[in-house]
C-alpha cells in the first residue's frame, strides 16, 4: 500500500500561518545522556508568529517528504505488543488533543529509552484538525465538510542550540491519511535519510 502524494500536499496547504490546522503543540527536551530536560504543552496559537512559523516548517517536513521513500506507510497496531500499546497511546492523544500530560510522559520515556544519539534532541508533537472538503464529480472542491480528520504529527529533532530544534530526523503521522480519510490501521513514518533508518525508533517505539 502506497501513499498518495496529493493527499499529503492537501494537508500541507493547511499548515501555514494564515491557514493553520494545528490546535496544540507539546514536547520534551532530552539531554545527551538520555535524561528529560524540560517539557512544554501549549495551545498552538499562543506561540509567537516566529515560533509558529518555525514549528510549522518542522511539521510540514513529514507530509511534504518524498512519498514512498522518505515517507512510508506501515500497518500499525497488530504486529506486536509495542505496536498495540503505542497505537493505544497515540489514539488517546489524538482524541484528547495532546491534553493528557500523563500519556505524553509515557511516550517521551519510551522514545528516550529506545534512542540515544549522544546529543541533545527534542521530541515535538502537534495535534491538527482538518475539515476534509467534499469534492464534486469534476474534482472541484465544495464547501461542505466530508469528515473531520484529527491527527498527530510527531518529530524527533537534534538541537542546534539551547532548545532550538533542527530539521526532523524522524517522525510520523497518525492516523495515516489515505484516500482523503483517516486510516487508523496504518501510520506514516518519516525518515530524513531512508538509507539510514532509525531502526531503534521504528521497532522500540512503533513496533514496526
């Protein structure tokens, strides 16, 4: 099963300062020894325009990636106990819009236990909500909404300076967005360098 690039581009059109689909952003900073060094959890629109712009660039990296090479689709939830547990956690975080700090802490801990690059890095999660517009038979958009697609984008970024994330090295989009609709049976996983996959994160966090 492959990702339709047009589906991904449709999502990125709602990832701008003027047409922003994100409602909340949360994350954690992890030091070079693998220990948590602070967290945050705020409404996205409470960020300054400069910070909104920076985080939008980070988030867009995932759906804007080279589809079916940098961004690939994987079955999610039935392969292993890790996969089932992480799917349950992400499903609830999507439902609550990242407002459950307890679940966020569990996810941060799982990630930091699975991966330690020996450098400071950030875990960034963004919750988005997209009203998927209907399309007419001639493929022109209609105003009516077909469904509301709620999702979470997660990114792992090394830090360039004090709490300054670089471009994502790894990330995910859950639920996947397939045929312009939520696909809870799959997760889209981003690798900045697909020839050097983050096996520890794929297996240790997502169970794929």
